[in-house]
């Protein structure tokens, strides 16, 4: 092989990796699925799923309109139903204090600040929320962002670089996975809550990279279980890594005061390098926050795309609602205790009925495990017919053979509602048809 040929091959490989021109590296036979959106694989998957619902005469549950507030009960297209598919944990989305705070913010500032925060979009509400949140968490500073998914992905994508290493629990949220991908860092998954596996990966790979970032959740959103955060802190210290905890489903819910993993484990909040949570759960609005050291927040506010740069500010009403919810959360810890109390009751009644709740404990999330996707869809459809709304989680949202119905418990749910639901689940399980292998 000539030198020129070798150079051309090397150039083609480099161009392919950098994405400058894919055609320089290889030729692709164009098919309709490459340029006709109707032929994209996702549309074929959607058509199959829709066919299955229609074929089995199951109610189509996605994008169903509801009226009024999504609390323990919700009105879905004219029907009053028990609702286990909303993560309004503390039942604050219709609390008069939260609603009035949002209304007052609109009266004061309008529906938008009209700019990004760094330019001319800053208002006192943002700093007020961030300071009170930092004080509540016991850290130096916090910053509020517009989108839960976007802030989570953006922080990881900014903190980690091509010369860095990201190690993540295999069950972390899609936003964390996306952030890891866009960072360009080396990505290594470890088995769910397998800290020995994490240690092995760090021993083998840590020395080859500059920064190392460990990703986990405070409560895992599909299983409702809680990682061993103190052990993760010990591991990250010994390997000079950074630890980021996604508290979307733990903040406001777990711990004696309902203040997340720091409260639950009684640990120093400064031992977690990056605190993150959405505002769409316990905070009864939308958006997100990142909290930690003063240096972390300064860097994100002035340099991170999607958090401080290249993005509009949060809405005034969102900030006001989050601040009001934070104050209620802090002043009324009995709300969090009510969530855990009713969720524990749900877990116990489910197990008594022979239902598999997976590893769920001490959280507001309880999965009811299903043997396959068809059974999960059938059970969810029959529950809907009976006036109970619980959404099925099937592949690819969860791995195959790990399908489940997911139940969110809130401070508004009652034991009578749980009893009725468990009785229905047990009855349906006993009468579920055998899967036909249609999906």
C-alpha cells in the first residue's frame, strides 16, 4: 500500500470522527427512511404501538386532556379518576399561597422578563429564591434555570470535557445521559447501585483523565429506591472525583424534614459537589436549580450555555411559585411525612396482595412490576376503565423484562384510595391474559 493511500485512509478516518464530511469516509445508499420523516424508525414503532392499542381495544392514554388540578384525583375528559401519574408530591400546585405568589409576580413583572438573566433579565425574585434555597440546603449558592431536563444536561455537558471521565449509574435519567454524551467525555456506566463496580472502574481508569464526575439520583425515578450517598461520597473523596446528585424525586420528599438526601442521610451538604433538582415535582412549577459552592455557581452563571448563557430567564411566575413552595416545604415538614406514610402503606398493601414492588423504599414512587409490555399495557388500560390512572413504563423507557406500572403517591392520597387500587391490581393480575407476542 502506497504512502499516499495510507494518508488518504487516515484523513478519511479523521474526517469521519470530526464530522467535517461523512461522504469523505464512506458512501451511503440513500433509502426513503433517510429523508422521509414518515419512514423514520420512530414512526414505525409508533404505528405498531397504536395498532396494538386499537387491536386490543385499550384506551389510548397518552396526551389525554385533564381538567382542573392534577391532585390525588383528576378529571380526565369528563371522568373523575384516581390519579397516580402526577408527581405533585406535596400537593402544592393548587395551594392558594403558591398560586397567589405566581399571580402577584405576573402583576409585578409581567409574564416574561424579556431577556436572558445575564443581559437584562434579572429580577429580585431569582436571587431571593436562590439564596433561600442555598440556606435551606446548607450550601453557599444556587442558580435557577428554565428547564429541568435542559439544566441537568447542560451542567454535565459543561463541567465535563473531552479529557475527562464520567461514571454513571446505569439507571440515571435521560437528561444525565444526554449531558454525558454532549460533553465529549469518556462515559462508563456501572450496574445500578453497585459501588464495588464503581470502585473497579475508578481504579482502572481514573489515572487517565483529568476531571472525573460521578452521577446518581436521590430517588431513582423508575424504581423508587435510594442510593447509598455516604458511600458514594467516600468513593469520590478517595479517587478525587466530583459527585452530582439529581434530586428531582427526593427533594421535598425524603428525610425527617423532607429536604432530600442530605436530610435523609444526615450528611454535610458540602460533600456533594453538585446538587440538582427540577422544580416540577415538589416545587409545583417548572424549571430547575443547581446548588453547591460559590465557585460552581459563579462558573455556571457566567459561562455555561443553557444556564447562564444563550437562554432566556425563567418566568417571574415560576420563580415566585418555587419560592412559595420552598417556604411551605421548609415550614410544613408534615407534608413530606404524609407522602412517605401513604407510600409505605401502598408498598405494604401491595406486598400483602402478592404484587412485586421492586426495590422501592422510603420514597414516593412505587413500581408494580409486570412480566412483559403487553401485560403492562393491558393492566393500565383496565385500570383506566375502572377509573384509576397509572401509566405503564415499557421498553425503551425501561429495559425489556423490567416493565412496570409506576405509581406516584402524594400528600393528598388516602388509605381508602390505596385500598381500592390494590384490590383492582390484584384482581386484574389474576385475570390478565397471556401475552400474544404482538409487541
